[in-house]
C-alpha cells in the first residue's frame, strides 16, 4: 500500500514541478517567428503581453496583427490555467474518494457491535419464547411482548 502512496506522491511532485527558468527572456517577435510561443514560459508570456501593451502601433493593419498575437498569448495562458485547475481537481477527487472509503470503514466499525448485540438479543428472545410460547417476553426497552409474536417473527430467521 505504501508503494501506491509513494507513486501518487511522486506523480503530484512531477505535476507541480516548476519548469526550467530561463536566464534570458526571449523577445516576442522571435517567439512568434520561430513558433516557440507555445513552449514559452509563463514569465515570457507575461513579458510579451507587457511589451505589446506598452508600444503604440499607429498602422491599423499592424495593430490588428498585434491584437491577434495578444489573443494567442492570452489563450495560451488560459489553457495552462485550465490545465492546472483540472490537475488540482483530479487530486482533490482522489482525496475525496479516499476520505469516503475511510468514512465507510469507520461507519462499519461503529455499527458492527450494535448489530451483534441486536442479533444476540433476538437469539435470546427466540430461545426463551421457543420453550414457553404462552409466556411473555420482556424486550430490551422493558416492554412486555407476547412470546407467540416473537416466536413467529424470529422463526424464519433462526430455523
């Protein structure tokens, strides 16, 4: 069982391991021209957005191109954010399932003695009423019950 926990822990560590931090930030133009924008780090994407927001583009065609680039960067950031939320939800789902199984186990531990006690009381009532069907039986709550009723209801269970 500990091997499973170890593998789950290693998987979680891999999932949240930070990417390599680049010493030098690449320029937005080189990222788009080389097609490496999709593999850029989060810091590089933030720097691309800041760079695009800080420069003025008077030409409407060039401005449209810059807007499309900004939308691409924003979509990449959104997809990464969604992926991280999906991974966290998966981990939380595993935790909830584990806690539910543990809760069921503890509930079973708690109910088992009660069920044994109930069966023991039923057996005792059955034995008493089997020998004296015309008598009365005092139940667990202190109520008097006719033995013929007790015997009829428990006969199928214990024979």
